[in-house]
């Protein structure tokens, strides 16, 4: 069996141009986090969903009750839900059969061993900075060549310019970008394309 292809996710899709650009990625993220600038409402996400083409839609949730997470997933047609904040293994299990991605902050308290309880209930982990979407990377040395029992996706401050080096250093199963593909606070199709292309090239170089 050959290596598993790297997953590329473009997050913060909220208009037609960024949705079409993200269609070249494996996953595209709609943010559902009250009060955050990248948040979209359900009608907008539902209207943009067909523009993603073959890219799978991931709902990124923070401070949203679990019944509402499920309702939004059904209404939009999400392929997975990414949960940030104080989420327990039981919370992840309660969303079955939805595919759940558990987002984890890599801060001073980060302990990979504590993620073992989530493994039976999640499809992937997203290892992010302490402030999701803040554009600041964490120390990648802390997760280099990490194995968690589930695929893990590197997030937090990645850009088209840095993603190749980050992949070479950490060897993740996927990469995720939001702020790094923005220009003037909005997703920029050219930067989306560059991020995807540079991630793909880096994947080829590591195999």
C-alpha cells in the first residue's frame, strides 16, 4: 500500500469566488462561530455548497450547541464537522454518524496522550494554534512526525509561502489554511490556488 495522499483544506469560504477556488482542494471549510468575522449563515453556506465541486464541505464550529451542529450539517449538506473549544469524547460520539474532526490547540498544555480517548469517536484531529484563525503559527517542532491513531491536519498560521516547509518538517496527514489565503481580510483566489499548488508540490517531494 502506498502513502496516503495529503489532505488540503481551505477554510473560511464565504463567497462564490472563494468557493470556486476551494473546489481544487480536498476540503473546504464553512465557519459557524457566532461573532467571528469568517462566519457564514446557513442559507449562504447552502448556496455556496454546489460551487465546491468534488471538494468535501467541513463545518467549523465554536460555541454552537450539538443539536444545532447536527441541524446545520443536515441543512447545508456537510461531509464533516470540525469542533473547537471544550468538547468531550462523548460529545463527538453523540454526533455519529457524522464525521467529526476534533480541533486541538497546541499550547503549553498540549499533551498528545490526552487525545487517545477521542480516537474511537473522530475521523481526524486538527492541530491548531491557541487562537484559531489568528494567523500565528505554533512551534511545529512539538508535532513533528506525530502519530495519534487518526489522521491529523496541521493548521495555524500557514501561508502559501510557508506550507511546503511546514509539511517537510512535520509530515502531517493534511494542511489547513484560513488567514494565510486572505488578502485585505477576504479569501483571495490567487492565494488559494498558490496554497494548494505549493502543498501538492511539497507532498510529492516528501514521497
